[in-house]
C-alpha cells in the first residue's frame, strides 16, 4: 500500500474553527520557519506517519512526567507552567497558526527546553500517544460554540473525551477553565461519563483558580465583559 493510499484511509474528521488569523509579523513568520521544526512533535501528522505508529515517550522525553495543554491560545499559561516545572515535559496542541507563532516567541524569550508542539488537531495526537502516557491535561477557555446547534463541536464530546481518557494515566488530573455557564453544564455532564471524577467539594473549588495560576488573555477578556470564570478539576479513574 502506498503512502497516498494510507492517507486516503485516514478517518474523515470535521475541523471547526480558525487555522489562520491576522497577517503574521515578520518575527512571527521567522519563528515558524526556524523554531517550529525542532520543537514539532514528530510522527503525529498523517503524511509523516500514515501507519499511525505510536510515539515512544521515553525516547522523546526520557523519564519526565508528560503534561498536555489542548488549545494553548497565545501560550501564556503553557510557558508559565514550563518555566515553573522544568522537570516536566509539556506538549502544546493548537491548530491556530497565529497562536503557535506567539508561543514560539515566548519559548525563545524564556529560554525553555521542555516544550514540544503539535500545531494541529488534538485527535491526531491521540491517535499516536500510547495509552496511559499523560499525567496532567489543561483545557483552558476552549471555543465555547455558544449556539445550541454547534454544541456538538465542543471538545467535551465523546469524540474527544474517549481518546483523551485513553492516553491519560489513571489518577491523572484534567483541568478545565471556562466562563460559559452552558459549557460548564456540558462539561459536568460529559466528562464523568468518560472515566473521570469531579473533585469539587464546595463552591470555592470551582470559583477559585488553581495554585500558581496565570490569567490568560481569554480570561482577562471574560472578566472585562462581566463573565465569571469556572475552574473545574477532574481525576482520571483508575
């Protein structure tokens, strides 16, 4: 079977959202051209790995714990976590090219060496991550898709949560932040159905940010517009 035939057998997946935004500044274009290659997680894209051979986490990260941020936006939180936890390997997954460019400039400025990037769909990453690989996952202010007919596009659906649960270590932590009440509802409805326990014992557990929290630009916008952030913490069942 040729590579073209293998790629033709790739699952057809809807992708919703933007891949490109405003015209990149010269420094951002340069970062994509020179810095992304060494930090790009190999073997995730279908063209590079049509047989979907699993990644080897030990070869990529050694014995470091692996954390994952899905949809890192401009990279503020991911860079903060990487600098605060140098003994951890962080994977950032984001299909929005402008966000990837912003993250690359932040990584360079901070001099970080413990970040790898997948600039694409998280489902392609889940295809090749071995089971029970990831010890912590962040999903911060995901696209809310506010219209009811678009709720199936949200990340907190079986299409995403089932493979996410597979790649997480039993006992691993999933953090979800959102300012959209209906996204909170759907998250609390769907995430426990897919192998997670909600850890809140009282209102402060979802009203108060996590220790070491750094506000993202999306949270700052929500606060300016009068919306209330919710901080939801789940644990992967063993």
